[in-house]
């Protein structure tokens, strides 16, 4: 056994952390493997992003159909409440999908930050000293990086809170401005008084807003959370 084969592998050692420099300077084979790995991760990121977009498309289509029907001559305000329930179910599904999406996005960002960025400009070093070990552990034992509550809040903030607000505003408008009876009687559903329905809707909306704005440490791996604007295409 040679000395190189027998020595302990330390992914935190300077020469191992600087794999980005080696990729473009020496090891063509390693660079090829890394390129294929990154391409595969980006393909999975794209696939999961498309799944998120498909869910949003369904939600927007259903919401539009509900509002059109609710404000038609035969429409009833209960259909809007049913729409809120349906969209809440879609929100839960999309939050789970976002957790899976972030697994592959986090891997892609780890490679971008520590491998490719370092290959382009080795003078700045790597972003994470233990990135190779962390990435290796994640390939051996994949785990979600984003808690369900954070995934829920992020989807609410980006898409679902405005849609839910639109539905609730439509319901309020229909049971008040478009009704000749009192809102309590118009909002009633079967034997459930309108006051109870109103309280449930109000509590639901407060809960949704709290989930959206509740302060929490960010776990999602994002590129644009802290925006810095500036020109990078400068003319020399």
C-alpha cells in the first residue's frame, strides 16, 4: 500500500477543500464527474420546481372557477368556503413538495458555492469548510432541510396568502354587499349559524397570517433572500 493510499482522508484539509482549483487545473476526471453530478442535481431541481408550478396552476384554475360560479345567478356563498378548504389542502401538499424541492436545491447550491465558485476564483476560498463531508453525508443519509412550518410559511408568503385573502374578501363581499338579508343569516350553512361561520373564518385567517409572519430562523437554502442590487456586467 502506498503512502497516499494509506493516509487518512480529511475533507477539511486545505488541499481537499481546494478541490475547485484542482478541478480546472489538474483532475479532468474529477471535473467530469462533478459536472455530471451537478447536471443531475439541477435536473431534479427543475423537476420538483415544475411540480410546484403544476400545483399553483391547479389552484389558480380552481379559484377562478369558484369565484365565477359564486358570483353567478345560481351561485351560493358556501362554494367559496369549500374553495378555501380545497386551497388549504393544496397548500399542505405544496409545502411537502417544497421540502423535497429544497433537498436538491440545497445540494446544487452547495456545489455552486464551494466547487464552481472556487474554481472560477480560488482567492476567495470556499463558503463551507466541511462542504464535502456534509454533501457526502447527505448522499448517504438524505434528510429534509426545511421544517414543515417554514415550508408552509414560505408558500403562503409567495403564493397562497394573497389567494386566500382574495377568497375571504369575495366571501365577505357576497354575504354583505350582495345580500338583502343580514350577513348572519346569509353566511349560515345549514344549521350552523352565520355568526359561528364568521368566527371560524376569522380565526382561520388570523392563523394563516400568523404562520406567514411568525419570525423563525431560515433553514431553506436560497439564492435571493438577501437582495443586493448592482451592476456586474461592467464595461472595462
